[in-house]
């Protein structure tokens, strides 16, 4: 059986970019450019909690990095490097080959080289830990606490598909093969709008990535910024895979469904044309869904202007 350092060398070691020290030393080393702050984030993915045991390991490798890149996007930061830690119950070289290919492809696509990490044996199940490091112009990082009254609220891409796919795969909805086919990529292969987000500092005011549900994550902005929000259901970008399903199911998937890894942000109405031009330049869908108001809390209004009541706001790891 291959030894730990043989596995690292075979699947995860690459030459470090110029002026970086990567895999092979006790610490990874890199420098920040003058005039930039570091942005860093870390996430854990647990088998059985965040991904199914039979998920395609190639797609899992891509998603493991994507969920962290989404955090950098929420800060308006560009990626510099990442660290990967793996706990595996056993060595499955076919799984490792596919996982590392997906992870490293994602790292190449987003200019986020893997420069270190750790591997160990777990007692049961796979645990994946990723830390990303990026940079953002000094003092310009997007924060949850900077929303302004009368700001527009925007979201990128379309909502609800990842939640729908999860329901089919977990058996909580009767299987619909076509709808699963149409929604599965949103769950297993998210594509956060990192390049677009790098242009938001100085344009947007507050931002967050949608990981646990739009209502819950937007609520974090409202709490940090001490304001309220009004969102209109007819303005929300419902993914096509949900069309034709019962309206309460659509509303729960769109407003409370997690695993989206897209942006929710606020900006002054004067920035609308600039934001739409940026979205067109980066070929992403961008949707204005409501506005920031005085007061507290989130109100979601239906087509008749009546409040939509949700059974829950989003995903809670300890619920």
C-alpha cells in the first residue's frame, strides 16, 4: 500500500508558482502585493453530511475548492493559493486520482494553486478541509455590515436547483429523472462568479455568498448592517428545473435551499447600469430582487404584495 507522502507526491504535488514555497516544507510561503489585504476562508466537507458517498469524486474535487472560492467572491477578493487536508478511511487510488484531477483543474481555472495541506487516516468516512487565501485592495473588501438604506439587492445566477437535486437524491421527493438531470449540476458542480466579484469593491456595499439559503444568508447582512429588506417573489430568479412544481415547494427551494454558492449583494441604484455591464462582460446572469429598508428583518412579498411565510430560513448544521 502506498505511504502517505507517496500519495501526496503522486496526486497533489506540483511545482510552486514563482516566489512561493509550496508542498514539501513545513510552511507554505508567499507574499502579498503592496496595497492589498489578505482574505482567507476555510470550509469542511463531511461524507454523509455535505456529500453522498457515491458522488463522482472528480466533481467532489471541483466542489471542494468551489465552496471556498465562493467565500473569496463574497469579499470581492481574487485567489492567490489554497491548502487541502484529507482524512480518508482507506486508500482508494482511483478515487484519489479523480478527486485530485477535479480539484487541481479548479485550482488552475481560478489561478488558486495548491501549496500545502495534510493527509491522515480517519476512523470512518471522508473529511475534506480546504483553506483559501486571496487578496483584495486595502480597505476595499466587501463586508456584510456595509449595506445602505435604499440599496438594491442583487443575486447572481438562478436559485433552487441545488435544493431540488438534493431532495431527489435523498429520497425526500419522488424521483423525477428529467428534473434531477436538469438540476444536478447545480448541486455537484457549482461555479461561483469569482472573476465578476473582483470588480465589486467600490461598486457594491455589502455581500455574502449563498451557502445555507438566500433568506438566512441575506439575514446575516441585515443583522450586521442593522437594517431590513424587502424582496419580491416575482423578481427572484427561479431555476428552470423548478418550473411547474407546486409553488410552496418552489418558494422553499429558492428562499431556503442551500448549496448555491452564488452571490447576494447590495449596491446603490446608481450602479445598476454598471453592474449589468459587468455581468454581461463576465457572462453571468444577474438579478435585482428587492431593496434594503429601515427597520429589521426580511420581508418576502408575493405577486399580490402579501408576505410569504417560510417553515425555515435555511440550513442549520446543528438543527
